[in-house]
C-alpha cells in the first residue's frame, strides 16, 4: 500500500545549495566515556566540507570519567563549544541542556545536525543534509548510516534492505517514521525538550515533528559510518533497549495513533506499532494453535511455528562457530528480533530499562 501511495508522488529532486544560500549550522553531540573515538570525531568534524564560519560544534560530556572530559577541556578552537557535566544523567538530559545553551547564546544557527561521538561523516554529508531545508515544509532530514565492518546478527542484511525500501517510500510522501540517530538534522526552532527518562530520543523527537505537521524525509546522499558492535550479544542489548524505547514512544507520541491524521498515522501503525506487537500476536497464535491442533490447518501452522523456533535456535548455535546457511539466517533473525522486542516490552512494563546504559566496546576503526 505504501509503495502504491508513493508511486503517485514525484520523487524529490534535491540540488545542493550554492555558497551564498548555505545556512548557519551547529552540530550537537552528547558524549559519555568516548575517549577511544573523541579525537577522531573532532578530526572528522574539521574535515567536513562546509564553510567554517557557518559550521560549529557543541559537545556535552555526560559525566565522563575516562579522559573524555579532559581531552575536550583542552580544545581551543572557537568553532568548538564544550559543556562538561559532572553528573551522568543520560543523553536526552544533555541534549536538552545543550539546546537551552544555544537559545541563551542566541545562536545564528538555523539548522541543527544531531550526531554521536562514534559517527563519522562523509565530507559532503552536511551539505547534503541541509539542502532539502530549502523547502519550508521540511522540518527534519535523516541521513544514511552504515557500519564500517561486518557485525550484528545473521540475517539482518535482508531486514535492513526491506527497512531502507520502506524509508524511501515514506520519504517520498514526507513522513519518514524515525531517523538515524547518528546523522539527522532539524530546524532549531522545532526542537522540543523531552522528558529526562526518554529512551530513544531521536525517534520520539522525529515523531513530535511529524505530529506538528512538518515533513520528515530521508536523504541517502548524506552518508556517515559507525564502527560495528563487537558481537551479537552487544547488538542484542541495543535491540532490547530500542524495543523498550518503542513501547515508551507509544505514550510519548500517542497523537500519531489518531487515524484522522491520515497517512502519517497509517505509516506509524503499520511500520512501527504493529511490528512492536508481533511477539504478543505470535504468542497468542501459538497458544491458539495448541488448542486447535486437532484441525489439519492449525496443526500445519503449529508445525511451522515449531520448525521456525528450532531453526532459530540452530542458527544461533551455528553462529557461535561459523556462518549459518543462507536460508536459515532470515528465520533466525526474525525470532531473535522479536525476542528482543518482547524483552524490551518487559523492561518497559516493569520500568527496568535505564536511560543510561553501558556501552559495548566497538570494533576497531578501519583506515580508508
């Protein structure tokens, strides 16, 4: 249905702005214990192809105790503003304070680029991100984020290809559901301070902009990379956290559940809400099939479910020693992803998901 709707919408053609049209931009970063990457992050910032007098960086240290704060304190560039917070409170609290500082300083920046300390931008990424803002209806633009090395869970590649296809179609219609947290931009005036317990602030902030009637689009030409997670366990932890944040977003973005918002609500329900509840629906179907197993069709569904669960366990077992067969990877990934969603739901339900979290060590960065 999404593809049909998008087919009747002309594909957005974006032209890079001339030097005289480029807006003031500030990149905002919240960092916690990023000593291993913070030097490379600042070097990457200074390599961005954007007029220096129009681009600045504001970075906040969220109670770092590994040398990150000391390194940031030593910076002397006028283009880099540093806020060192002694107490660790979580990313969203730091972002709220950084935006408050921007308002107090009466910054001329019209566009804010949201980034992470371990996200490294292509030289033209900022130019690509700001170009769509020439359209006054656009409030937020997401870039394309890729991993530097192979990582994650087997079968994820197929999922991400499908997810990217959905994002492109949503973007053509102006209501991208969720941005890549390491590389997206918004109009400074559209930032809204979020509750200090917000788990996935980039997602909630994007939906708040959609709620107010602004367009949110995907710009794959704006590229950035991140080091891959060190192992599947670390990736699983991340997915559980995102799952908990998704269920929290239902309350924080409940306005988008209103079907009278049209296609925006349709995209939210079909792309995210129903997907989050797949584990619940799956369990109901499994229990129903147990009670209806005497009927051939339900016996078949139960058999397929049991086969899928067995294939998922086998995939994880094989993955510890090698690479599972291709046909098993998407099956295994389906069950792993939904298991993570279920655990995320339990964390949300019992309020055990912390806003702060222990970062997994990344794989070493590769030199290009």
